[in-house]
C-alpha cells in the first residue's frame, strides 16, 4: 500500500495513533506507538529505532542499535486500543555501513524459508501462521471398559468452579449461556467428524 492510500485509510478511520509491531525470536510481540503525524515517507525510509539487545536472542549491547521498517501491506485497524489506532508489522533491519535485513528477524526467516521451498519444490507453497495455544479443560479423564465407562472434565473457568477463590478469572459464563455457546460450537464439529 502506498503512502497516499495509507493516509486516506488513516483519515477515513479517524486514526490518532500508529502502532508498529515486531516479534522477537521467542514469539513475543513488542510494539511502539507513535502519533499519526509520523505517517510520512521518512517512516518507511528510515524506520523507527529499536534496541535489539533488550529482546531475547537478538543481539549484544554493542550491536543492539537496529531499526524497524513498517510493512505497509500489513496495515489494519487495531481494535484493542482505546483511541483509533492503525497497526503495522515491521521488519527488523541491521544498521552498520548499510541497512540490511537482520538475519534473526522471524519475518525474514519465514520469507527466506518460503523462497527456499519454492526453489527446491516446484509448485509448493508454505502456509505459515501463529500457533494459537489455549486449553479449554484443565483436566480430562475417561475410561471405556467391558462393564463400565466414564468421562470427567474439569476447567478452572467452568461454572462449577465459580466459587474457587484461589483462581480468579476475568470471564465466567453463567451455566446455561456457556452450555448453549459450547453446544453451538461443539455439535457441528462432532457432526462433521462422523
């Protein structure tokens, strides 16, 4: 997306801030928020300074000065900010005599992997994405025998654990609403598997 289209996108969405995101080697997101007035050619030419030595596995203090160049093709409105904020993911660049892609930038590693795959296996296409890891149940037990069977499910977020003061969660479904929501979610999955 070109700068004029980004500016139009920002105006149409009444953007006040730009949030520039980057990911480190262990998969943690980092971000820098700047005012929308920083949306200039300079932002895409010179980037924003970042300290690579403060991110696990990136670089030593001596070589920690790096820049992040925003990738305009990743622009989206970030719904998690109180004020209208436009987000972009950035590429980490090493700054020495020249500005070059940083060898440990996960986005660069992914892009190089896609190129290598396409070069080695004609017609192959890599599909890369985040691994959303979450657990609905804290404990699952089951048994199927000739004379008996059982299953046991437990979740710290389940309504029957609502009185548990050791673990306090932000969301707890009332009993009937959770059941209806789970039924809508699980039943089509079970039907499709049959």
